[in-house]
């Protein structure tokens, strides 16, 4: 797909090169700093989210489903529906850890999590 020239004279061309299926709606996507891994996080209004981590060299894929949050950590009334969705992802500068922000079903409070990532 090509678009008309912008006022600066540049053309913008965009095309889909790959579709990556995940088991939930993706809300966050990030590459590791070294460019070898891709992390995709998401969920739904009801939580039930997770993280997909893909090694871009080997195409090996790891899928992690986010389990329920400990109900004692919640302050909202619906402690029975505390399934998590992933709202944000970031690799540390050395790519050894993946930091994840979450929210629970019904957009309730979640938690920030840190995962160690194998090289």
C-alpha cells in the first residue's frame, strides 16, 4: 500500500509482513533491545490474558497464561473475578528481565510483575 506524498515530499509505504496469532486481544508489544525476542501481552475485559514470548532466531514460542491475582491484594469489591490482563511490557536494558503491568477483570487493579528471561 502506498500513500500520496506528504507535504514534505516523502511517501509512506506500509504492508503486513506477518500475522502472529495469540489467544487474547494484544494490548502491548515490545522487542528486546538486542532484537532477538518479541513479547506480546494482552487479555480481555474479563482478564484471562497472558504473554507470548517469541525467539525471532529460532521461532520458538513460549506462552504464559496469567493466573488469578491473590484476592487479598485487591481493594475492589469483586474479588471473585480477579483474572489478569497484560497492559504493558518492557525489557530491562540487559534483556534479562521482562517487566509487565497488569489489570484485573473489569479494569480493576492489577500488579506489576518482573520475569527472568532465559537467554
